[in-house]
C-alpha cells in the first residue's frame, strides 16, 4: 500500500468537495481567487482519481491470475453497496425536499439505470448524470473494470496492450459511431491507462525515491492545471494529474508510516459519495435559518469526515469482508464438489 497514493486520493476527494460546495451554494459564481480556483479547477480531483484507479488496479492484479468473473465480483462488492445506499438516500432527499432543490429532480427510470451504472439523461435536464450526480465517474470506473477483467485471459506482459486496445475500441469506435452511449466517447477514460503506465514504470523500479525533483513535478502539474482549462481534458488535466501521481510515488518515503494519511485515503470513496448529501443538507439549513454559507461549510466538513469514516468501517470494509468471506466459502464448497 503506497501511503503517498492514499494521501493524494484523499486530497483529490476533498478538492471535489470544495468544487461542489461552490456549485451547490453559489451556482459556480465565485467572488474570490480561492473560490474561482475551486469553481474552474476543482473537478480535476476526478482526473487524479482515474489515474490512481488505473495504478492501483494494475498493481493489485499484476502478479495474480483469476477468473474474470471473480475480479468483477470483488470490484462490485467493493463499490456497489455504498453507492446504492447513497443513491437511495439521495432519492429520498429529492422526494422530501423537492420544493427547495428545484434543479434536482428524481426520475424512476434514471434512478433504476443509475443503480446499474447505465448512463441516462438526468430528468433535471443537465446531461447524462445519475440520481447521485457524482456517480457519473463510477460509470467510467465500471467500464474500466469490465474491460480490465478481460486481461486475465492473456499473458501478463500483454495485459497493458489489451486494455489499451479495448478502451480505444469502446471510445473511438463503439461510442463515436453511436453503437453505444455517447457518454463513453470521452477521452477521460484514457487516464486509467496513464495510471497503468505509472504502474509499469514503478514495477520495473524506474521510479527513484527523491525529494526536490518530484516536489517540482507536483508543482509543475498543479501550475499546468491552474493555467489550462479542461477543453482537452486528457492533455490539459490528465497528463498533469499523472505527473502529480508519479511524483507522489517518488515521494513515498516521506509519507510512509503515516496512519492518518492511510485512513484519510481509505475514507476517500465514502467522502466522494457522501459529501453531496451533506452539502445539500447544509444548503437547506442555510436557506431555512439564513446562515452564512462558509459557516455552514465549516460544520459540513467534520460531518463529511466522520460520516465517511463510519461508512468506510461499517459498509465498505465491514460489508466487503463479510461478502467476500461468503463468496470464498461458496467457491470452496463448489471446488470441493468438483474434486469429489
């Protein structure tokens, strides 16, 4: 476990939190340099997430062979329970507070498609977003997991090329010719490949531990993101995000041993799912009592942090272990019957 990557994952999650704070409370109308930064650049947390996802999936499976179904099942029981819980919570919030959240609309078709990671037009009319809006990124993650499961059919040295070819086929051929949803015709999916590339370099021992050079790499990546928009997202944000991830891996000795950073990274997925619900709850309180948005945000932050930790311990980790244990027992029983 690379603690530097965990720390970066936590950073990316909280950047997205700040981005959505500006959206929910100010409709992306910033009044200062910090607010402007989170309005225009806060979404880059997603790009960092995708690069990290490619890196982590590659490193965690590089020396393992398993059936594609088992890989997918492990990913599903890791991702789905928390996502379904917070999607259901978002649906209930929209039903209960519809008059106060006019831009958010619940549609049952969209809700059901959201649960199965199928892109569909949000009934609010603002694009291909699921009921829990942040779930749009999970639609890409699930595509990546589905395509990555195929690599176990091939020799390990061919796996990066196989997943690259599969992503190219989906994005450049199937999506852009209309055979599947146009949602997948987005070059942001290639950021998973950037993470796999970093994993390859790391496994070959080409990432040297250092301080000043990787620190300069982080600074260069951040400055590039700050100066460029996301019109060409893969180039303008994806490559700098990969540089930041690569640099943080090189800085690993300075992060190693930090239990706090590991916990923050562990909770990042729950932070990502939970924060929108908490922020909308904060918005309702601000509207009801005329509270200052920044004061409300100061209360939302610890609620998100504590809620995410509870979510990670009880739902992500606890439920995952129980479900994985049940699957392992069932698989062992099936193998025993075959051998007998």
